[in-house]
C-alpha cells in the first residue's frame, strides 16, 4: 500500500452551514465502504444530511467523534482507496474537490427542503420523553424556516445518540438510521432504540419502522401517535384508525420523499401560524403584451413569475414588515430580498430561491428562474439553492383556479399565491372593456400583519403590476 492510497475525506460543500454537530458515525476502522455509502450524519438547526463516501475503500482512521462540530473542509476520516494507484489518485482528486457525487443529488434536495421547511428536531431515539413531549425544548432557535418563538438547547448540550440509555429491549449501542428513517420515526412516534435493524450492519430501514408500528408496539410515551406533524401539547384526539378494506378495494401508494419531509412542517406552519388570506385581482393586459414582445425579441424566456418577483421586491421595499420574521417579541427586518418560488417536480413541491432579487434585472431574474426550475425537475438542487428566502411566490397560473390559501413558509410572515389569468369585462367609468385579470391571494401571519396592512400591500402590488415598466426604472 502506497501513501497515496490513503486519502483524508473532508466535509463537502454543505451550503452556508458552519460548526455543524456530528450526530452519528456509521463506520468504524477496518470497515469496507462502497462509493456513496453514508459515512456519518450531520444535523444543524436547519437540516439533517449524510456525508457519503467519495469512493470505495477501507476506513483506516476516524478523525472525529459523535458530538464534534465540523464545517466544510474539516477532515473526517482516512480512507484507503480500493483498487490500484490510479483509483487512489482519482479518489484524492475527488476528496480535494470537496464536492458530493451526482448520486447525492436527491439527498441534497431533501436536506434543502428540510432547511427551508423545517428545523429538524432530535429524533425519538436521540432524546428523552421530556424532549419529545415539549416542542419548546425540541425546536431550534428561530432561524430560516422554523416556527418563531420556539427555543432549543444548544447543540452541544444535547447528548449524542451513543450516550443515550437503552429503552425497552432494543438497541444497546448507537442507532444506525438515515435521516429519512429518523424523520419517519418521529412522524410515527417510534423510539428507534426499540427497533431492530435488518439493513446492512444493523442499519434501521423504513420497513423496519413500519413493521414495528404494524406490530402494535406502543409509542415511546404510551400515548397514541399524533397525526403527522401535529405539535405536542395540543391535546388532540387520536388519529382515526379504519380498516378501509371493509368498504371496498383499496391500494396503497407511498408518498414521495419530499412530501414525507415537508408534510410535518406544513402541518406545523398551518397549526402554529394564524393564517389570513386576502384576495384581489391585477390588470395585466399591457404587461402580458409586453411579455410576448420581449420573448419574441430575445432568447431568455420571460414568464409571469419573473414579473411577479420584480413587483414583489418593489412592494416589499414599500412595506418592510412583510420582509421580516418574528423572533419572540421582536421582528427581524431583513434588508435583503431573496424570493422563493414554488416549483412543481415529479417528486413533489420544492422552493428554490432567487438571491438578492433587488439587485438583478428582469432578464437576469427570468434566466435564473429557468435554470433553477430545470435543476428542480432534474432533482439536482443543492441545499444552498433553497435557503434564505424572505418572501415566497406560489403560482398555479399554468394549471387554473381563481384563488387559494397558500400556507405561510415559516419563518416568513407572508406568501403570495397566483392563479390563472382570465379576460374579464372591466368598467372604466363609461363602458366595459375586455381586460386580462390575474387573481392574487396573499396569506399572512396575523400576529405580525393586520388586515389593513395586507390590503394596502396587495393594492400596491396591483399598482406595480399594472405599470411594471415604471417600477423597473
């Protein structure tokens, strides 16, 4: 074995996260791993993510422990490359790049969805009953995409999985489970320390968790499992259990990974945020004509969402409260404008973010919209592509509808919903004229925004859309 065969594996690009604690190490010295096998799991206050093996090989040295905090570039372990020296050289180049392989793209999308839609609490297997029964203890301090006002003990105060006492007759050592399995266990109120893993090297799979639930095992605190995503302490009745086959033929279909991840946070946002939705219409007759001219004159496709991003930024500057987050009794007023937009993909809904939209022109925004939408459809969005939004737009214009109630994307305080435009007769004071009208639905957090402010915001937005050329100046 030559010296070049042993490569130091570092933390790859994980977005803007720093000092992220290690919550689980999946390998030991002497273990053989394949390319993209999970080496260890990181959990920040926004996301949970696995660090994959950049190449196949044998673990020769562990340089970190559970509970250590790491950042991009931190050395994790030493891996002896499998094969000849050329393979080792290729592995060295991959490790020095510090970038995850293509196979990690779905995990990156899922982690970014966590980051923007949910502050991942400790898993049922990583915390005691007190942490599981009190949302104030298990939710992180208010950051992007989490419920304001919740508090969490610092990461260094949380006991790592290996140090937890065993529960019941299950595990007596560390829990080996992927972030998706841990999240499923939280949704089903399952203590992973009571689940026997049937996967490689005793890893717990989704099937293990589901089989544990189907076997009738009690939840960790003896109570019936709450509906997925329901905050503890609301004294909700048990979720109804029905044998649907009594009434006819049924078929079971799994939700997509993104749906399973985003479901609990959507339920949390709906329950914890007092939503109000204000509906209005904007006259976009001239705007649509201008859009068609632009698309006939240059190659960048300008969509209505491009116009909505520009108009939203102009309106947010006029009403800064809508570009804020609630932090206890204070508002965090943001002086940057990162606009998220809901993108429909085969795997579910994701929200890419256009950063610093106030500093970009219409065509630049249109090009970035197209590029991010393509990455979303291909499952290639990274965590950084879906972090830091201050206001979100959800457009159903390509499908239909007249209005809807979009769910506020915590910790934002407002979200704009848009449906299909339609030609309508509009009275101009002397006669009816055909005008192209687009419905707008603004949902907002009533703890921060009252009805009058929301109405003024939408009226201003309508005015900007009706004369967007002036706003661009």
